[in-house]
């Protein structure tokens, strides 16, 4: 089932040819911008070199530092007066970076995210709770535009107002929730506190979850608390790629815990080794690096997201009929979050898998505290919470998690178990790694 079969069923060669035509046009547009010419000159190139077969593979990468140097409207390729809307990155480190959207960029965004939602199983006529955040953050506005484009009935509540939402899911008979997984877990808790049993009282059949990576165990637990047949579909995107427009799970990809790169005709996604920048092969982990082909106002070329994913063993020719839109695994962490402790590489997602898979822990409340000496972590402590209704002693629970971590990581890690409700909770992207003095 495809919203745009003429594009979505292209095979890999057809997709490559379409991308090559758009890359050449992008090079022409960027050539008119002195900032972009200067950026390409760092690699001894000119934007028009994007028309060459190996042009993109040799183009310089970009990250926040490149844009911060050109504050406040970095590498804008249209007059600022043509921008109808700015969005911004979360700004967890330093000033937020602003990304402009022209009227046409917003139109393209609504079409891209509509395709993504349709691939995940959202249909015209569905009643949809839109729970992603608004304001400068792109998640909420992009989903709202796309839900309208698709012909659903949208309830744009945004995050928060949990007590109202848990009633409305029941009384307005919502079919779909677009929401961060941590907020959905919070809604389940609030519903039960108010005497609502989501498994019986709600009819929501699907959640589009995004904004952060969650382990399969966490997703399984969410699904177990919801009505029979409910599925939580992963989605993925970033402000820099133009919105929540990259990853979508068709039914087959969902079963493999994978996502299609669903807008490959508009955003090229490379998976590159974070150190060598060599492309990852099938089954290998790489950093997501994106190039926007159609964006008018704030295009990016080889933007380093620092998100790490594994390319599928068999990335092409999915059973759903999408042939040239490869599949990737869920986001497994950030290249700047990977910890090297006593010579062992530790991904926060590995810790999450263990915490989520241990009965008695609170799945959305855990932290890694690191002791850093001269910029490199010397030791780490994992903090978990004991669920309020769990019978085991907290010291026993800490011991169980510590033993699982030791066998999973090959590293002995101290585990502290805290009372229920004492560790930080996050509505959107969680900060799992914190310096020790904050513990
Ligand atoms: Zn598929």
C-alpha cells in the first residue's frame, strides 16, 4: 500500500537516476550562494561538482559548527523575506540553529510526512491524536500538516494535558496517536491512575512513535498495555533533513524492527563510519548523513546527524513492494554518546535493552553517570528505579541488572537502584548520559 507508487516502487537504479538529476539541479542552485561556494572550496570543490557521478561522495560534510559560524541565518539560499516559517534544533548545546522553510518547502514537507504516515498504516478518515511538540520544534507542526494532507481528522493537542488526553482517547474514540514513546508510557500510567484500562477502554490501533530511539523490549511493553492488535511504529527524522521525514515502518519492516528510508527521492541518506566516513555495508553500523534535494530555503549537503543505525542485511526489495527505498534498523545511539570505558565501547541503547528487559525496573527512568577525567570517561554508574508495585528489594534488583550488564557489555558496571519517581523524566529526547556531579 503506497501513497506515491510511481516513486515508492522504483528500483534502486531508478531511484539513483532520479537522485542524480536532482543533485545536478541542487548544485546549480547552491552555485548562486557565496557561502555555499566557500563551503565547497574547503574540499577543493565547487557546488556544480555535485553533478559528477562521485560528486556527493567527495563533498565536504557539515555539522552545527559550520552553521554557528554564520549566525543568525546560516547558508540560507533564498532571501529571508521568502521564508514563511523558521524551525530550530533543540539547542541542548549552545544556541539553537535556525532552519528556514519557504511556502513550497512546507508543502513538500506535508507530502513527505503524509507518505511516511501512510507507509506506517495511517489512513484517510482516521482520528489522530497529534502529541508531538509545537513552537520552534518541527515534530508537531510537520505531523499536523501531514495529517491534514492525508485526509485524517487531526486533534493537535501536543504533549502535556495528560489527564484530558487519557479521557479523550476513550471518549473521542481516537484511532491513532502520533507521540513520543516516553509520553505514551506516561499516558498509560495516568490512564490507570484514573481508573481507565487502555486495553479495554481505548480503541487506538497504532502509535507513530518518534523523537527518540526505544528498545524493542520497551516497545513490547508499551504494546502489551494497549488494546489487542495495537502496534507502535517507529518513525525517524531530524530538523536538518527537513522534518520527521526519513524513517517509516511498513508492516514487514516493523516485524524486522526496521524502517524504510521513505523519502529517498527528496533526501539522500548515507550511512558512514563516524571516523573514516567510509560507507557502511549491509548489516553494518553507520552514522546517518543527509542531503536534502528539494529544499529551497535551508538545504543541507552531507549533514552529520550523529545518529547511529545499522543498515539492514537485505536493504532493498522489501515484500511491501518498495524496492529502492532501503531499510535501516532503529536508531541505536549517537556517535557523540558512545562511551569508551576501560577500552570497551558502550552504547546507551545496550543499557536500555537490559533495563527494559528486567522485570521490576521503570522502563523510562534510567541514567548513565560518567566520571570524566581530561575529557574521557574513566568510570560509569548506571542508575535505575524500582517500580512502585514490585516486590523485590532494590538491592536485589540492582544486582540483577549489574549481572546482565556485565554479561552483555563484558564490563563490570556499578548499578544504583533509586526509589520510584526520583530520576529525571523526559518528554522528548532523553539525555541518558550525564556527568557524575549531577547524580
Ligand atoms: Zn517494506
